[in-house]
C-alpha cells in the first residue's frame, strides 16, 4: 500500500476530531466556566439565599445575551432564557436532551426518580404516579386533606400569640404527604422522616463535595437513612396488600406496589418506588408550602383580592353544617381563589429553575451545546417579561380568566409539555383546602420587624358557634 495513503488513513480520523473540536469550541456560547468543580456554584447559591439570583441572571443576559456558558454544581452549563428557551427545553426529543439534575440532587434523591428518567422508563414511572395523582383518584382524598389542615391549625395556630408561617406550612405539607402519600400517621416514625428530609434538602443544593461536615455529606447520609426507612415501609405495604386485602389506593406507596406489568410482576422496582417517594417528599413539601405562604402575604397586602377570596370561601362555608368537611364539589367552586394562586405562582414560582443534560452535541441559538453539558433555565424570567404579561409587577388574577389565552411555554411554574409536574392537581387541592380554612378562621395584617414580613391574625370563630373575644396574634414569615 502507498505509504502516503497509509498515513492519511491513520491520521485522517485524528485530524477530523481535532478540527471538529476546534469548530465546536469556536461555537460555544459566551461566558466563563470559572474554577474547576466550583465554577459559579458558590456565587449562584449565595445569590439564591439573598433572593437576588434572578437579578444576577438578568445581568448575564445583558452581558452575554440569552445564551451563555458557566459552571454549576461541578458541571459545565449553558444558561438559556426566554419563551423559545422554555419551548426548547420542554419539547425537545428525549434522545437529544435528558431530564438529568445536578449530581448533588441526583445522588441525594436517587437516580430512579421521575425527574431523572427518560424515554420508556419515564413514561412507565410517570404513568404509575399518575394512577394515584390524577383528579379522578384525588376526589376521594379531599376530606382527609381537610381533616389534616384542621388538625394542624388547632395544634399549631390556635392559642398562639405568634406563629411563623413558612416553617408551619412546611410542617403541614409534610404531614399531608405522610398521611396521604405514605400512609404514615402521626408519631415517631413521621418525626424521623421529617428530620431526614430537612437534612436532605439542605444538602441537595450544595457543591457536591463528599467530605465530613459538608452539607452534601450530611445530605447523603440523611438520604440513605430515609431510603432505608421507606424500604421497610414498602415491604410492610406489600404484606398488607397480600394478607389483609386493603385498598391499593389507600396511599401512594400501596398504589405503586400494587401496579403490575405485562408478566404480572411489579411494574416498578423497589428503588424506583423509594426514589420517587423521596422526590415527592422533597418537591411536595417545599413547593406547596412556599405557595401557601406567599398567598397569605398577598392577601395581607391586597384588600380587594382578600375580599374576593373571603367572599368565595364564606359562600362555600355557609352551605355546610358546623364541622362538615370539604368535598370535591366545594373545591370546584373555588375558581377565584385558584386564579389568585396562579397569579402568585406567576410572580413567585416556588421552583426557581431546572436542569437538563445533553445526550449529544446540539445546536441552539446559533451556538453548540456539547454532549454531556447541563442546560439551565429560570422559571420567573418569562413570568415577569413585560412583552408577555402586561404590567408584570402588578398582581392581577384576571390574567387567568381564560388560561388558554396565556402564551404557551411562558407560564411554567409546574413545567410544561410531557414533563409537566404529575403532582399538579394534588398541590392545587392542598392549597385550596388550606386557604379555605385560613380565611374562614383568621384575619391578619402585615407588620415589620427585624425578621422580615410578619402578620397579625385575628381568629374568626366558625359560623354558628358563640363568638369569643380573641387576642390578636402575629404571623411571621
């Protein structure tokens, strides 16, 4: 063989790869990846804690445009912004972009949760979750939710001169998850789970440095303990279903355990059940608690909005005898209250943003995003875009009189497309039940102190009961 031809055959692939790498690097988005591993993670976490992360990202958009590169949580990342970016993320082919979260999130929550899976695995697990979380099934849980909210208010609010709203809403949301999704009643087991979840959340959004005394290390240990407790619970549910003939829809774990595949075997593995319950515990507690807290703040600041919510909820209360629990039909009447919730979600979405992972080199906005990189977007940046929502800083629930008129991929508090949050309806019912009980039993006003915004509620006795003069109380975020 000609020696020149031999050399060409040998070196051609190498030259091609080098030229391709150079071409790709020249088309990378603008920006800096920063220091290895750390990148901009510490800055981003600091901005999140100070509630200035959105401003920080807006400055990036001003400097680099709607597409820029950085490094977050140990991975090279491309930040994208705008309606087109949201559509790109939520409608892209799963063979090009995977729904993979940062390492710190994935290792703590578990790799087999629905937020991580793609393709057929994602569909199988999501369908299993939806078999419990769809509206037709949730109808039967409204009364149980109402009972849990009433118990919470009697235990933590009544007779107190000062209550802190956000931590109590997290307690309420977690109790709801334990009761309805895990079938765990009040007691030491629920307390142990709560302790683990708090440590888990602290470690999740951290630089993934697995050394003793780091938040990530503590989060991993808490996750392992939590998963072991849930595995015990899964085994108990199996025994109950086999021996006692209990309903497969008494709670989420029982439902997931009972689902059968084509060969009549369990559709989900034990890890998939456990990892998805952990994900639900995290997402369900943090997001709903934040939403309810900010609705309370809105009602304190907006007298006209408050009056509309109270009128709607008191009309529902008038049609019930004292002590009667809410029903699905009552929830369906809370249309204005849900518009207030949607507008709250527009202005202060509980989920700041999200991540994807590229499975191959892809092109977006004239740039190349290399295989294995993260894609990051921020939820509120389209919510507060004046070109999408008129007077975005004005709180206006009438924006949602006709939800179909809201431009697609612009309002994304629950995600979008095939990956819209499966717990959407659960969160909706939980929120409406909580607000009903709050506005029919309390009034409140804001006050300021060194700890930030606070509220003073005045208890309103249920209609039909003797009225007592109750001292004012302070609610504080």
